[in-house]
């Protein structure tokens, strides 16, 4: 007779579904709130996209580092990851709409006979974050409005850049991992050129990419049948180059924006997620800020 099997859940974490007030399908909000008493100014907050995929990494990273702040420079804080009511790590259709910047455009279905893929809803998701998600979390726990961070990977990284350029005062830290800057002939650069100055404290932008998102494939990828096509796609996307150039271009600009680019050794576009989320936790919940260290 075998022992009974139980569902595992990480202590201190939960989720709830929250539908936009304007209508539409609900989001699943994965949240982690420290058990400790909040500091006088409230907890720092890390908001993440693709929550079904990113939240497990973030929650594990926080609980293994925050108890040892002198060794990790990571303290406690609140994580709120925006996902979807699904057991899958990604919802391709919904994330395309939510994370793909305007103008609204339609693309062929992901699978034959499926619905078209539509992008352009980033403004609506930003409204939801600012006017509904953050106030809802503030009803649950005291937050520090000066220590809010946003993280996104891939299309989520593109969303993070769009949000920074459109509403720079909403977060203090912007963490864009492997952002798809090349999307639609780098249309995001138009948003960059028209971006607004950040009110108050100068924001911090962390851009990153995996080593094998550049001109070279990972060693194992050269053995795959699609190696040639994949390498040509890398040259078109220029993920490492475009992110590095954006960091250099924006650092120390008129509004005091500070930037940093980081290349993760040995990582591909998907394997980089764990390292990038870990870095986001380190930035969002740093005991000492980068400028103090």
C-alpha cells in the first residue's frame, strides 16, 4: 500500500482571481505576503507578468534569501504576479493581447483553425495594474509607494519597456529580461523617443539577455535540425545587441534614468527565466540600494 499523495503549496502564498472593472476575463493574481510585521513605510512590491510561470521562481527565490539579508542583500517584500486561470505556464492568446504594445494588430492563429492572435492591449493592462491591482493589494497589506518594481520576460520585457516609457512614475525599478525589442521592426523605439520624464526619484531600468540569445546558439542547439533557421532568426532579432544598446542610450538621460545591462552566461531565451527572476527579486527587495553599495 502506497502512502497518500498530497498537493504541495508554498507557505505564505495564495492566489485570487480579479476581473477588470471595465469587463473582460479575470486575471489570476499569485501573491506572497511576508508573515513579519511590515516596516514603518510599508513593504516593497514586485509586480510580475506571466505569473503562472514566473511566480514559483520568485517565491522560492525570496524565501531562501530574505531570512539572511546580510549574506544576500535581500529583505522581505510582497510579490504579486499577474497570470491567468489556467494550470498551464502561459496563455499564448491572452498574453499576446496583454503584453503586445499598440497599435492593435492581428496575426494568423497559433494553430490551424484557431482564433487570430491580436496584440495592442498593453494600455488596458497598465490601467488594471495602476487602478485596480495595486489598490487591491494595498487593502491587504501596507505597501511602500516608493519601492514598487515591475518585471517581465520576453514579451513581458517588451511590456515593461512600454510601461516605463508611458508611465515612468508608476514603478521605481523596471526589470526587462530578454525584451523583444525587435518586435514589429522595433516599434517600441518610437515609444522610447516620445517617453515622458519620470516624476520624483530617478527610475532604474535593468535590461538583460541570455548569452545564447545573441549571434551564437547554445552548443546543444547546433545538433538540432532547425539550427540554421534558428541562427538566422537570432541575427534578425539581435536580442543582446538591442538590449545592450538601449541600456547605453538611456543611462543618465535628462530625467536621471539609471540603467544596467546584464548578460547571463550559458542561458537561452527560456532557460534565462530563473536567473532573471532571481535578479528581479534582488533588485526589488534590496536591503541596500545599488547607489548605496
